[in-house]
C-alpha cells in the first residue's frame, strides 16, 4: 500500500484533485461555521435580492440565504451519496467475493441475478421504486442502494476470479490459511484499490442521479436544502433570476467533474501495468512472519 | 499528456461557467417584487363599457391575423360536455343568454331583457337580429333546443340552474325553475348554457355553431383552434380576420412564446414572468383581481382541526402580505371566503389576518405546550402535526413559506405533493391546498351550497353550522341583489367566526400581449378571453 501512497504523493494531478475533493467534503461538514445564515430561516423583507452584505449570494423567492442553502445543501447531497455508496458497495463486494471465490452454482445464481437487475435501466427503476414507496430521503437511499450494487459485484467477482489463480494464494492455502483469512488477508486487500477507483467515480454518478430525483420532487423534501431541489425551485425564475438555477447547477457540475477526475487520476496511479508482482509476495511473507 | 490537458481545460471551463453565472445573475436581476401587488394595473387603460362595444372600423390593409394562446382545452369544445364550453367561450365562438362583466355585474347578452311573472318563472326576450355562424336566425325555439340538448347531455346543467321546463314563443323564452331560485340568472351566464345551433350538421365536439365574434374553422385538442371572424356578428364584427388560438399549458413556455413572437397575446402568466414582462416596454400586462381563491382546506374531522382554536391559530400564523410578495404579484391578499373584487362585504368583515400572539394564545387555550422542547407543541403526548397536500406544483415555494410560518407557532406541517388532485373526502386529507372558483358565475350561492352547507357535495371538511344552513336556504329564495348581499355577508361572518378554512390569497387574472395588440380586456372570471374589440396592427 505504501508504494501507492508514495506514487500518489509524487503525482501532482492526483494531489490537486484530492485536495479539491477534500475541500468539497469539508465544506458541508463545516457548514454551521461557514454558512452566514440559517438556511431555512425566511426574511420576508428581503425576497429575491441579488446581493447584500448579509446575503452574499442573495436570497431565494421566500427570503432564505442562498449561500447558506448551497453550503447546507451539500450536507444532504453528499451524505446521501456516501450512504448509498457504502450500502451498495458492501452488498456488491460481499456478493462479488462469494460468486468469485466459491464459484459453481453460487456463482451462476449470483451472476444471473446481477444480470437481471442490470437489465432494468437504473434511473427508471429508482423512480418507480421511490414513487411506490413514497418520496422521502430514506426511501431514496434505499431505492438507489438496491439498484447500484451490481457494478461493485461484477468488478469484485472478476477481480477475485483472477486473483485466486495467483500462486501466492495457492501458497497461502498450502501454508494452512483458512478460507476466511485467505479472502480477507490476500484477496480483498488487492481488490480494494480497484474498487476505490470505482467508488470515487461513482460519487459523481450518484450525485447526478440524486439531483435528478430531487428535481422531480422525489428525494429531498422541503424545507431541507438540497442542490437538485434548489434547481427545481429556481427553474421558474430562469429569466428574472438566473443565479437561482446557475449556482446549484454549477455546484453539482463542479462536484461531479472533480470526483470523476479524481477517480481518473487514481486509476492512473493504480494502473496494473505499473504494479509490481513483488507487493503480493511481500504481503504473504509478512503474514507468514507474523504467524 | 493530451489527456491531462483535456482535464485542465475542463476545469478551467467549469470555473469560467461558474464565474459567468455569478456575474450574469446579479446584472440581470430585478429588485424584489414586494410592492408589485400595489402597482396600478395596466388594465385600467383598457377598461371598456360593460357590454362589448363596437370596435373601430378595420384598416384597409391586408388580412389581419392574430396568434393567441390559452392554457387548457378538453377533448372537445362542445359547450354541453363537462366544462368544455369554457374553451369555446374563451375562443369567442359561443355566447350565453346573459354574461358577467369585468365589474362582476350581470349584463344582457343574447337575451336583451327579462321579467319574472312569478318567483319560479322567467320570461326572457331574445335579442332581435342575432344570427348563428351559419346564418340562421336565433329565436326562442333555437335557444330552447340548445338548452334542452345541454340538459340531456350534462346533469350539471339540470342541477345548477334548477331548470324544470322551457317554452318558446317567437323571441320570448319562458323558463320554469323547480323552486324560486335567486341565483338563476347568474347561473345562466356559465358557458355550459351557451347557445348553439343544434340543427346544423357540423359536429359540436369540434365545431360548435355559436353566435360569438369568431367561428371555428378547425379544432385540435390540446394543440390549436383556428378561428375566423364572423362578419355578421350582432355586436360589431372583429377587426381581425383570422385567429390561431394555440394551447400552451406551461406558464413559462407561454411567456417565452410571446417573447419569441410566436404568439401576440396569451392568457395567464406565471409568477416568475410577471416582472420581466412588466419591465419590458415591448409588452403589456393586463391584470384584474380574479375570483379564484387559494385555500388551505381544513378537515374538521381531524382530532386537532376539530378545535376552532387550532384552526384560528393556523389562520393567524400566516403572514398574508409576505405570501403575496413571495408569489410575485400573482395573487392578492384574501382572508375571507370571497375575494376583494367581489361585492360581498370584503372590507367590513373581520378577516383572517397575521397575528402571532393571537395564534400562540389560541394554542395555549387549546391546551398545547412544548413539553419536549423540540419546537413543536404537544397535547396528551401527541404532536401538533399535519400533512399539507397539494397538487399544483407552482405553489410549492409558497407552501414552504406556510410551513415555516406554522413552525414559528409550533405547528408541524409536512408538505405532501400529489400528482393528481384527489376528490377530497373526510378520510383522505388533513390539510389540502385547494384552488376554488369562488364566484364561478358571479354569484356566491354555488360556493355556499357546495362547500359550507351541511352535506354539500364539496363539503369535504364536514363543516356543519345551523346558521349557515339557514342562510343558504334563505339565499335560494332571495331575488333582490341587496338581500343576496346581506345574506351572503351574514354567512361569511359565521364562516369566519368558525374559521372553517384558511383563505391564503385570491388569484389575479392576467393577459399578456405585445404592443401590436389593442382593445384587450381582462375579466375577473377567466372564461372570457377573445372579444370583438381586440385588434392587431402591423
């Protein structure tokens, strides 16, 4: 792992996007200290103003501080995205390892099931699920998690299938490692870097899906600020106050771009063409020494 | 390396877009529309005589064509079907025996005079010289045939005006009602009772042969109605030769169509476009206070809403002036069952108004207190919480404001958007944002009977009050306007005392047009739109 860290530290492109991503994550976390006003407090004396000392980015149509709403909006959006990714990655990795490592009927069953879920267009499926269950943040998280584990499952399965052929896995088995330990010590650590790329790129994709759902009024419920919902609220003021759609729109675009580019640079670093076989053997040696 | 450059380029572009967005918005923005409600309406310049006046003689230049837009059609424009006649009336194809003018006064139209030999009988004289679009003369027999056809097709036509039988004799039309009915003439002004030539072979669903200033050439539902001016119109032919009446349901699309020059005039404007169009000298915005009320319908069978103190607290916690400012001048303050534009005592009533202290006191009197310190009140361990349903998505922001206003006194409202508006009944709602046509025919009785009388068909709140019931019955037999006014105001007082619903605001009616269009009148009741006075230059 330290090899990757060193390589990452030496890569200016990765470091740039990494720092930007950290800032994007820190802003919502530090919202209570950063936001100048309460995001759901109405100031009826200042409706739709473009700019003032108290409201740096103006107010929306019901007199709420727009900058504060943008900052707090990230809380809802990012939190949902991370929860969805945590749930779907957990499900996907578990099923992927089971399918790849056990093989046989388990593999066939899981692969076919994954194919069925993939066959349904994701966004349509999520919209249908949320409409049936009723629009709320909890249901949105549930619906998005239920359809987005497939990618993780497929990637994990493929990686496990190729990794388990490696001699160091054979060596581990011959050295008397139990199955669970074999998977957790020798296989998963080598699957994880590849999944990290997938996860990073998935942040952008999930953010877009979520914003789409909010735009349709299916995710965030008022008055909770959320970027997609802010976009939908500002839509009717496209001519008189374009900032009401441009600012949340740009925030979404910026987030998606930065997380996608971070994923790209991460993939460059983890490119298997540069991975030295030595690392795997070193891991095995370390384990043997410890036991 | 090329990849890296691409990424940097993408980032720079994103940053530039962000910057330009911030810059552009602050420049283009208009000041807060807080006082737009008080701004004098441009409609004053267009007020015309209470009866459509004869227009100026048409100019000698080539044929004049007008592109206009309305926001709705049903599958047909047959006046007898459902509410489809509202479209044929907007298009100026059909006319009724009487009509309600821009001051909400009842005026003669096809019938030029009437008398009442006994309380249940009306003798109406049909105007001489009126012809249908096919040239046939309009007499009492034609009116009888048209009204009887309508009553056969639409049960609403029988119940609304309580017509029992009709007799025709030359130009005299005699109508017997099932009981003495004070609102009879007002009811006849609804487009449902439009007069068409039932003997014409044309299909009324797509081509009703009426008496209005425009005749229908073709009709495509939810798309386009092609019209041609009827040169023998009894009240003076329109100076325009042809009209394409488009159907554009989305408010902003209609406004953009006007700005793009696709249409010359359109009915109804969205809140966001009012200021833009008013500030642009190329366009004129005509407005009149309308008769549609935006109401928070309260379900009185709810355990908390059955308490008048809770209902009063809801009514008092709302900052009505702020609500009007939020909606950008689209609405006017209401606070009473009938809007300010109606002659039913708006100014003398003790209307619902913003009073935070009164709201808090009402809730304290009702026994509510915030025992767990979460900002919302409770009583007997139950939180004072309601779901607030709505179907009109353009209200979402205004209702968010209502939500935060209710929170200020400790009432928790959860907004619940629904796709299609349900037929409300006592089991399917707690609070619902309803849009009511309070004076659909210029008369208050329809609303009182349906919404407030015990057992009324639209009384989903299950409101019941003996005084209001008695006043409704008294209203049925009252023929003099002063009597009807007095009875209605008495009913309103009782309704406000009981705080039956929360009356948020009344909707203003808007017509937008470019500068080439003249002679536009906007009416409080929105089923009038195209008239014979509208002209277009250039």
